[in-house]
C-alpha cells in the first residue's frame, strides 16, 4: 500500500485547518461536554435573570395588594364619616338617642381605622399628611359642629319637658352657620385626594408588574433561543468532524465487506474515532486470518437467538407456573377458612377466622392484580366473548360491593335507564373487573356520602354498541396534578395513600389496559374535597338475543310514591318508574307522606297503588312510617315495599309483621322494581305463594321461573336461603385432585349443597375409578384438576373422550379445576375435551352454579 493511498484514507487529512486538527485531538466525551456545557451556562444565566425579574414581579404584586388595602381603608373612613353625619342628623331631626348609635359606633371605630391607614401609607409622606389632615378635621368637626349641635338638641328635648327656653330654631340656626358642612366637605376632599393618589399608584404598579412579566417572558424566550442556536451550532460543528472521520472508516468497511483487506485505515485522530479505526484494523486482520472461526461464531449467534426465544417462552411458563403455585395454596387457605366459618365457633374464634379470611381475600386480590398486569403487559390477556345481560351484570356487581359500602354508611345507586337492550355480546368478566376496580376505589376513598353508577348503551356507526359507564363518588377527590399519572402502574396519590388505604397501585392501570383492549378508554375528573368521577367506555357487539326491557304490567295505570332521604337515589327511582310509564311522586320525609295520605278522599280511588319506603328517613325510620300508614284501615289497599340495606336481607318475617308487602336490599336494580311491581299489582298466581312477603330472593326465583324454556339461567340466580337444591337422582361425582387440602375444600363445598364425591389423586387413578365403577351407579360428572403427577388432567380427559375409560363416559361432563389464569388456558382445557372451566381459588357459588348448569339444566 503506497503512502499516497494511505494519506487519502486517513481520518483527518493533513491539509485540514488548524481548528479541525485541534478538534480531532478532543475525545468524544470532551466534545459532548462542550456541546452541553455552553447551553447549561446559558440556562443558568437565564435562570438568574428570571429569578431577579420574578422577585421584582412578586414585590410589585405585593405593593399592588398593599395599595388596594389602603384604598379600602380610605373607603372605610368615608363610610364612617357618612355614619357619623347620618347618625347626628337623625338625632337632630328626631331627638331619640337610638339615632346616635351609628354615630357612636363610627366614633369608636374611627381611631383604630385611621391609625391603621396612617400606618399603611407610612412610606408616602404626602399620603401620611393627608391622613393626618383627615384625622385633624374629624376631631375639629366633632368639637365645633357635632358635639355642640347634639348638646343643643338634647337641651331642646329636655326643654320640651321642663319648659326650657331652647327650641328647634336654635338648632337650625346652629346648623345654618355651616361650620359642620365645611369641615365634612374638607374631609371628603382630602379622602378623595388620598384615594385618587392610591389609585394612580395602583395603575403605576400594575403597569410595572406587566413590564416585569413581559421582560421575564422575552428574556426567557431569547435565552432559550440563544441556547438552542449555540447547541445546534456546536452539535453541527462537532458532528461534521465526527462524520468526516466516520466516512473514511465506512469506506474502509465497505472495502473489507467486499473482501479487500489490503488497505487498512490510516490512524491520525486521537479521539474515540481514532481508537475505532485502530480496532477496525485489528478486526480486519483477525477476520482475514480466521475465517473458520467466523463460521463457528455464526452458529453461536444462532444458538443465542434460540436462547432468546426460549427466554420468552420461559417468561410465559413462569407466569403460568406462578399463577398455579400461588392459587393452589390460596384455594386451600380460602376454602378451609370458609368451611371453618360455617362451623360452630365462639365469638372470638369467629372474629379471628373472619379476619384471616378477609386478609386472604385481600391477598388474592393483590395477587390477581399483579398477574393481570403481567398478562396485559406481556400481551397474554384475552377476551371471552359471550352473550350476557348487561343490566343484570351491573346489578350483580353493585350488590357485590354494596355491603362494604353500606357498612361505611355510603349510599349505592345504580342507574341503568340508558340501557334499552339488556342482552349484548362481550366479555362480562372484564367489564365486572373494571367496575369493581373503579367502584372499589370510590368506596375506599369516600368517608361519607354516596357512590353512583350510571350506564348508557348507544349504537355506533359500524353496527356495534358503545357502553359508557360513569362511577361518581363524594370522596376526598384527586388533585389536578395527580390525575394525569393516575393510570400509570403502581401509581398512588402519595406514599401516605398506600399506608392509609392500602392497594398495589395497579388497579387503575389494569382498568386502562382492559378498556383499551376493548377499544375504549377511561378518564377522570375530580375536585379535591368534593369527589371524583370516573368514566370508561368499551365497545360491545349486538346480541341475537337482544330485546327491549319493558314491564309486563300496565305501568301507565299505576300511581307510585318513592320515599327516600337520598336525593340521588330518589331521583333515579322516580326517573326509572316514569320511564316505564307510571305516575310517580318523590318525597324525602315520612311526615310528608302522612300529610299527603291524610288528604285522600275515601270516596275516590287511592292516591298511590304502592309506596317504596327507604329504611332510613330523616324524620323517622321506614318501620315507623309503615306503622302509621297501617294504623289507618283505609290505607290497607296500598302496597308497601321496604328498601333496606344488604345487612338486613333475610329479615322477611320481621318486615311482614310490620305491614310490608315486599322488600329488597339497596341498591335497587331495575329488575327488582320490575318484578316487585308485577307481583304487587297483579293478582297473579305467584302472589299466593309469597310466604310471608316478596323478598329479593323471591324476585330472583320469579324472574328465572318466567324465562322461556331452554333459556340459560343467569349466574346471578340465588335460590332462597332456606331452600334445598333439587339434585337429580343417582348423582355421583368424581373429584380428581392431587392436593389434599384442596380435596377437603371441594368436599366441604359439596357437602354444603348436599353432594358427596369420590376422590382420587391423579389422572391415571381417575381412569381406573371410571373403569371399575359399578355399571348400575356410574359417575355423572367429573371435577378434574389440570396439573397432577403421573397423568395430568388434560391427557386424562383426552383418554376419557377416546373411550379408554369406557364408552359410557365419552360424553360425561368434565369440569376443569385449574390454578392457571393465563391466555389460552381456557382454550387448552376445551381443546383437551373438557366441558367447562373453573379457576382456583374455587368460589362456592361458582361451583354450585356450575353443578346446576351441568346436572340440572
């Protein structure tokens, strides 16, 4: 390689300028420091000038406030002069001492107010002179005009009694002398002059403040622009130097890439680029000498890429394993505590067990939040799209947290008037999770007041549906500067929030991601001290089962009364009943109800067909109001419905004995109102079965019994608490579960619903049990754990479906019991041939409903 070619490939040519040569001797770190330090210095200088201007602006603002206070004090003195003059004149005209009260009061305040004003303007000698002049003139007016005139008028008054020689003519003559008026005019003139001077000062100071603000703005803009220009200049200058050097290196790289190793890069730069050139030369030499090693390195890189793929798989498997390993013992803890609470315990034991059960549920919520966040964050979350009843879902969700809210004294209101078509298609579980998170936060941060849920369903352009739901509370509120980061992971208002209220800070982040997953969003508006309003929207699809929600009674013929102390709840109930066509009146107090009923003419139809009464009214409780109504036999035709709290559900006999025809627990769902009216107003056959009255559970049973044949019963159905479930004859269950604690939990839940199960510990034993069972008593349902030793639940189910446990079991219902909750777990179970799916920890109600679904329906 000749010297001319070497020179042409050098990082910096020898013909470069002295400045270029100097720049090439700087390291990249030094160049970066040079690019950053100059703008930083500019910013510091700008900050110093901004600080000076800001202080000047604050000082001017303080003087403006000071001047306004002086003007106000001047007006106070004017008013006091008017009060003195008015009081004196009133006394001179009427002669009653009571007219001197404004005069005396103004005299008492004058000294303090005038001295305070004098102190305020102590920095202005001319204004001090004016105030001193006003004080002097006021004393002069008192001594030369007011006092003599008042004394003379008093003598005239005394003369009217003691036949004194003084008369009103003397008073008039004294006033006509004009001494008092001249002094008052001087005082007013001085005060007007004082105020005019202060107002001029205000204008000057405001103008000064505006100038300071403008100066601050222009200095800031100029400084920022200058810093940007300098930074840009330095960046371009240094970048040109670096790019020039890199261009030579890139040319050499292209040659090496083409297989030409004959011309290395000549090194003349002292910075990192020069080091790079040296390293490149060494690399090129090493590459030329060891082409075989490069091949081996290629294989190595392929292995590394495979490792990355495996790491991603390991992450997903880790989440699944963690979910299983956590949920399995949690199922045992919650299940055993639930079973323990159903046994005979002392009060102390029950309290401790209940606290442990509550703590375990709270831990499960935290675990679920973390797992859900991990699933959403890694794209493992999926939606389970099914047909569901939106109104029923909202009512169930509200009832699920109403007890907690009512324990804190909070009112829960659910407004679903905006939902005309109740059946929709979407993921009800995720919608329930969103509402639970938002409403749970509202309850947590609301010490008193109410929690309201309002839902509206509207059609959108593509034929789909948009659900907009608002959760409003009267809680502590959220500062404006905290609202933007509220939906970020692990976000709380501050550290004290976590200590006081608990929580992981993941709930709202999960809400946001779930809304986005359903093509919607969530936003918040809040006023600290007044409450918060969370609004979320999600897209749903129309259901083929969609139908209008309309009453099956002639609502237009009904006259109803709603008595509720809570205005929001009362308004919602009235709006819903009017929406259905009824004539509705709302009252707040029981006394107003009695007054309205007493105006009833007995010869005319009753004022109301039914009265909905809140249990807790302002002037009397609902029980007392019912007693007063039932004390008059003429009111017996009116049906009474008690609206009580969740804590008092089950007190049917108690309310029936006090004259109520029905009761349900708040929050009042539209379906409760709908069915209650049907039972109370119509002479239906069902009415004769009400013993002793219509309750929430009875309403649920009516609703389910009236469903068309073949229509699925909603999961929210609850049989009456004292009614046994009518299981089919010869029911035989097989529980396949390797964990002994979970075996006991499931067996305990089954015992509570009058069922028993045979238990085996793995899939192979399950197949054996199915094969060896007596043909006269086959198993009717299998509860199958998914992860077990020897043979897991997936493979065992596949073998059952292939007939390896006997032809009679190829269609037997197999319910998966899994501690996994990752994307694809449900599909994995269904693909293996399982009939349905339950996640651990097993909820007793979910298991009971699942058994009803596959054994009864």
